[in-house]
C-alpha cells in the first residue's frame, strides 16, 4: 500500500508534467491549449492541500509549525500554475478573471512576484489604478531597476491620463447637456410669456371695442 507522501509525490509529478506542457503551448502562442493543460495540472493537485499532513503544515500555532517539503512544493507549484493561467487570461484580455487567478496564486505563495506583476497588469487594463499602484509599489520595493515594472509604471501613468481626459469629456458633456436643457427651458418660457402677452392684448382690444361709444347720426 502506498504511503500518503508517495501518492502526493506522484500527483505532484503529474501536475508538473501538465504544467510544463502548458508552458510549451503558451510559448507557441496556443493559449487555449495551454489553459487546458494548466487546468489538468490543477486537477492532479486538487485536494492535496487538504489532507492531514497538510493540515499540520498549515496549522497556525505559537510554536513553529512543522513543514513538509512535499506540501511546500505543492503550494508553490499550484501558485505557479494559477499565475500562468493569469498570463493566459491577460493574453485574452479577461482582466477580472486574470486578477482572480493571480489572487489564488498569491494565496498559495505570497512571494510569487510574477503573480503580483500579472495582477498589476490586469488592474491597469481594468482601470483599477489604485490597486495597480499598490502592486507596482511592492514590486518596485523588491527590484527598483526591473525594466518590466518600469514599463508598467509608464502604462499606469497613461491609464491615469486617459481616465482624467475621459472625466473631463464626461463633465464637459454633462455641462453642455445641462446648458442646452436650460436654454431650451428658457426659450419655452419666453414663448409662453409671448403667447400670454398676445392673448392678453387681444382680450384687451376686444374689451375696448365693446365699450367704445357709438356715434348717433344727427336728425336733419
């Protein structure tokens, strides 16, 4: 009978194999096929983080928790797979789903800088510049000279500028609509006042005509 660790090692190896296949397809630009293999990899690893060995590993105690190298590797591999899924989703411009996958990657390995970087990318494209800035600040603190991070800072500034311009256009459009609405209302009021004045004048003329004295012809 196989031990729990031996079984975990086999599933981990199978998961890694699927992950590597996914990487090969991703490099060839075949994103759909890459995603298929990444999901297969997760199926192999699914449930391994909930066994008794892992429960001891994850348990928070005052004393230093016991660490199982196999379980640590399972966590890191799972994190890498989710991070790679995020990369695929970014390629497909699925920003919210990419953020979700990056979050899962960081949950399994908070030190996964690639997952953090990809989440920042997705936040920028989604328009959540506040969250993107937080992630980029963390990345810059770890590696201030990273060219890819600097590029995303540039993209963030462009997104900020784009949002500012959109806000100005929206405000301008709002004021123009308001001005046109007020102008229309003022025109309608003037028209109503003019009609009322004409009606009043006509009524006054009619009244005056009725009260005018009639000349009686003199008897000859």
